[in-house]
């Protein structure tokens, strides 16, 4: 008994050192690493595909959470960064550039887009911002649909020989898998670093009361823009890997609004503004989704159920699972980031 | 001596309402300036113009020798301006301590998170909120939220502190304590402008007083001069409660 309170006491007394000794963070990352390595041990491609989808969701949800959960700006069209990253990297791959150039380039392109958009649309608040992000996604889809170098409406398909550079198609799939695992872990680490930093505190001040934050000295336009940029980079890289693995990219696949909305549901489910919430939410939602997709009766109602789920969360546990735990048991605040 | 703050012929309209017009006065380093006037006189609006939440339609504000035109509230915060809000604005989902850390992190001294934590603990002790440090700010009662406003502003280590009715809603013994707190803040070298309806307190604390009515300065002077000013008494006649307080203070 006394040991628990000792640990909590120390965490409170020395925040700087305790920052890197947060049990919730390390246990969460360790658990994810073990889950991520499971297909490697079992060697099964089917398990790998299931877990690939979960890791993808975790990376996207954790990234979007920085904007939505910490800063309080809900981006409905966040999939635009996933799509753009995918397009830029597929374009480079089709020109013969290696994967290790194409994937970071996808991330950089998304980051740059967020930077350019940020100053303009982050001046909008609440619903107006959310609507603007949808508009941007639709505009981007339309633009790329008519953009010759990216293949217009047919998109870009990789020549099968590209995979030869990575030891053949089977190996390339594993390579993409490892990379997404690494990105999911990175996303969580970034999320934690932001949350426990001065920058993150500024973001949370903006979320709580933007005008008060300005009066207290938070440079709100800059802080919001950087939050947007950070939340865009990893989705750009994840998109690059997803479409590399897929072998082709089309506007309709790259900018699916539904995908954005599912990411939002995951964040809400697990608990927005927490580090562990998006992980739990992504795992939970993907479990549910795969159950629904394999069930003959529910198969066609997957999105309806996502919608109902969102409604139930907003009505009954607006803080999400982790948020609820933190509220219900205040002592957990120190161990559940 | 160069004033810390100069307000020069400032006017501000809201639609057809002239909330401030031709407001001119100066604030010198180290003084406590009282700002009084009937409800709706434009006191809070003046604070909002001083810290650039609103732009003035006419005139200009000069803080530490620099015009504030074009500056945002966060620029002024870095330059050493801090304020409390008449209608409290806690960062509800953050702890009391984190609220104060925001003040220290982003205020004049632009401290690191670690330093800010130490400042926060010190300031929370100073305003008597230490016991509430780990509570969410949203769970405080109004009097405590007022103190939190004060703590956040102090944690910024400002040169000029704007206090908007920090005594409102406090009981007599709390008022005594808060008046003492304000004195202590000034003793640390902080210049203060204070909006207040509690007459005996403001008359006691202020070195000088500026009186606003319908957006215009109708009197400036020492507390003794203000109490004896016929124009001020008339201005307050519309508000019997305040007039009575004014008389009592005299
Ligand atoms: N943002 C705004 N939009 C429109 N009118 C406003 C705004 N802010 C203030 N006003 C009006 O300006 C006038 C001055 O208001 P202000 O809040 O500055 O008064 P005050 O002196 O602080 O009063 P009180 O003692 O009641 O706090 C009032 O008539 C008020 O309704
Ligand atoms: Mg007011």
C-alpha cells in the first residue's frame, strides 16, 4: 500500500524526472510492441494483416489526438494527409526512388500542407474549422482527380518489379509492416512528449479557453499551426506505407472521409486528450469492426453502428474510456497519461 | 518620469454604443491606481483595450514606451502585462496547479516547465490555494476561482497587473485578506490598476483614482479628492447602494 503512494508522491514531487518513468506509457508501448511482434513469431500473414490495420489506426488516432484532444480543434478531413502522403510517395516510387526516400517525403508533404493551411483555417473556431477541413479534403480529391502527373482518376499503380528492390513482394509486405509498427510506437511517444511539454500545456490551455490562453501569453496562432503540422506528418508517412503495400492508389481510396470519421470515433471511444485513449480506442474499434464485417447480418451496417456508437459515447461517456477512469479515480491521473 | 502605461485619448465603440471616449491618463511605476465608476461605465472595456483584446477605435495605448497598436494579448503578456477577469475564466479540465503553471510558463519570464512548477507552488501558497493544487480548476467555487485568476496573473511575474473586481463576492474577512494580498503584491514592486466597487477597500488601497462614467473620465485624483468631488457623487447618485458606500468611505 505504502509503496503505491510513495511512487505517486515521487511522481508528483519531481515532475521532470518522473516524466520518463511513467508506468502507463512504458507498459502501453511494451504491450503494443508485443502485439506487434506476434505475427513475426507466428509467421502468419493473416494475423499480420489484422494487426497491420490496428497499428495503422493507432498511428492515425494518436496523431489526430494531438490536434483534437490536446488543442480542441476537431479535424473531420484529416484523411487528406494520409492521402497526400500516399500520393507523393507513390509518385516518387514510380519514378524509381527508394522507399526510405518516398515515405519521409510523404510525411514532409503532409506537414508542409498542414503548415500552409494552418494559419488560414485555424483562425476558424469550432464547427467552422471542422467544416473547412472537410472542404479541404474534398478539394484535394477533386484536384488530384484532374492532376495528370498523379494519374488523374486512375491514380498510380506500382510496377511489380519495384518490390524486387525489397526482396520480393512477400518481403516488402513484412517491411511495410515493421515500418508501420515503428510509426505507431513513434506516434505514441510523440503524443506523450507533446502532452508532457510546455508546448502541450499551451495547447491544452487553448483547448480550455483560447482567449484566456492568449491573455496569459500563449502564442496561439503558432501553437495551433505546429500542433496541426505534428498531427499531419505521421499520417502522411502511414499513408505512404499503406499504398506502397497496396500497390496502387486512386483518389477515391486516398481521400475517404469515412476513414477520418472512424478515426474520430476511435479517439472518442478511448478518451480524447489522453495518450493511452487513442490506442485503446483504435484496438476496440477495430475489434468491433472486424466482428461486424465478418457477421452476415451486420456486414452492411458497419457505418451505421459507428455512428450510433459515436452518439452513445458523446451522450454517456464524453471523456472516453481512459478519460472516464482518470475522472473516476483521480490518483490514476499520474499513471495513465 | 516616463509612465509605465499611457492611455491617450482612447475611444471604443460597440455598434452604436460609445463604450469609451477620449480616455486619457497615465500610470506610474509602483503605484496602485483605482478605477471606479457605475455599472456599464466602460471599466472592463478599458482593460480589454489595454491588453489588446479589443483594438481602440481612436487614440493609443503605450506600455513601457511602446505603442500597443498591432500587438496581440500574448505579446503584451511577454512584455509584462497580466490581468484577472471579472467573469472568471478557469482552464476547467486542467488542475489548479497547471493553470498557474500556464501563467508562469507563458508570462513575462517565459519559464521552463520545471521552474514554472516551483513558481506555481509558491504563488498557490501565497494566495492560499495550496490545498487545492491537484483539483481540477472547474471544481473550485467562485471565490477560489477568483484567487486562481490572481495566482495565474502573479505567476507571470508581471510589471503591470490589472485586477478586475477581485473583491466582488467575497465576505468581509475574505476582503480584508485580499486587500492585504494586494498590498503585498505592490510591495514586491508590481504596479497595479484595480477596478473595484467596494469603496472603502479601494479608497484604502489606491494612491490615485480615476473615475469613469459613460465611457468618459470625469475625475482623477487622490482618494480624498475623489470623495469630495461633487461630479463623482452625482455620477453615483443613480446607484444608491454605491452612493451610500461612497459616503461611508468619506
Ligand atoms: N463585446 C461587447 N459587445 C458589445 N457591447 C459591449 C461589449 N463589451 C462591453 N459592452 C458594453 O459596453 C459598456 C461598458 O461595459 P463594461 O463591461 O466595460 O462596463 P464596466 O464598467 O466594466 O461595468 P461593470 O461595473 O458592470 O463591470 C456596456 O454598456 C456594455 O454592455
Ligand atoms: Mg466590468
